[in-house]
């Protein structure tokens, strides 16, 4: 690396990743020292702060329809390819039952909300945040439906999975946000200000909850599958994203955001889903921890390439 390249990489680490690592680290230390009720705090994020962020962002951000459409197509193709790769690898390695389902879930359900949104905001500003939000909502809706279906297959049916996914607060907020944007029927004055303030609070609390969750995770169980999943998610995922982004003709900030969002570690929500339906939750927790740790190595170099 040249001196300029090293300075550029250092700037990325200091200006983009350092604030995120700081907040995650604070959450980690808080949990280790104070043993907070992570589940209750996560519910505040899930039922209040995340929906407020989605709703207020849909109303306030500017989206280019053509680029947004290509971003959604990118997300769909990337999820299809990564899900297929994970499914085939799970069969090759003879994973059965809950572990096979969890392997696919942790491959396709990405932490592009409480990790990806602040990262894209710091790296690419409000424009990048807008496209990151679109990809986050797609992953939450489609990835969430598929993940719940995989976790409960054999115990329930696809209709139940779809119904449960559609009742997620962020999905409801997305529907109301789109409705308000196109009909111009939206809260005004201090009520809208309060919704926006709640949405702004979501970003730092996202990161605190991520740190708190990691503090409760033990990676020693299922180490070999966890390492395999980490390789697929953090190395194969970005490679597939680069190919798909070129295929759908993304460019500029939307291209960079798409690659970055597709290169995020496994979502914390995968732990919630696999715990709820007893689909290898120990493996899932280890996968979230290891992919998050790996992202501290892969994402700085990816950002250096994208910027």
C-alpha cells in the first residue's frame, strides 16, 4: 500500500467504523458489568424505535425510482443466489434439521439494519442511507418471511410464516410510510417531530443492543459449522454482490451501498427466530458473533475499495 492508501484506510477506520465499534463496545461492556435485560431493550427497538426510523425516513428521504428498482432487483437476486449456495453447501456437509435451516437463515438474513444503516450513513451520507434503508426493508420483509418459514417447517406452514412476517412492526411502518408519502396524509408539527426524534434514537440504540447481544454469545458450540458459515457470509457474499450489482447496472452511491449491505454479518434477529422455533440457536448465536468479528476485518477493506 502507498502512503496515501494507508491514510485513506486510516480515515475509513477513524471516521466510519470507529463510532460504530465504540457504541458496540459500550453495549458489550454494559452487559458484562451490569447484566441488563437485553430482551426488554430489544423490544423497545423492535416495537418503537425501528418503526419510527422507517416511517420518518420514507417521508423525508429522496429516492430515485429507477435506481431504487434496480436496488430491489439486486437484493432479490443476491438473496436467491446466496440462499441456493447455502442450501447446497448444507446438503454437501450433511447438515440436518434445524442446523440446515439455520445455515441458510444466517446466510440470507443480514444485519443491514442496526449495523448496516449507521455504517452507510457515516460512509455515504443521507443519499446512501436512503438506499440502505430500501435494502434493509427488503431483507426484513422477504428474508424474514423465508427465515421464519425455514425455522418452522415441519411445525407449521408457509401461511403462518407469511402472516407472522407481515405483522412485524417495521413492515407495518413501511406500509404506512409509503401510504403517507403518496397520499400526503401524515402527522404534522410536534407529533411528527417526536416520531423523527424516536427514529434518530434508533441508530445508537441499535449498536448498543448489538454489543449487548454479542456479550451473551458463546461461539465454542458448533465451531466448524460456524467457521464455514462465516466464510460463506463474509467472503462469498461480497463476491456474489459485486457480480450481481454489475449485472443489474447499479452505479455510484447505490452501487457502493448495495455491495456494503450485502456484505454485512448475520442479523441479530436470526438468534430470536431460531430460539423461538428451536432451530439450532447455539449455532446461530455463534454465527452472529463470528461474522460480526470478521466484519471488522472485511468491511474496512471493502469500504476502501468502494470509496
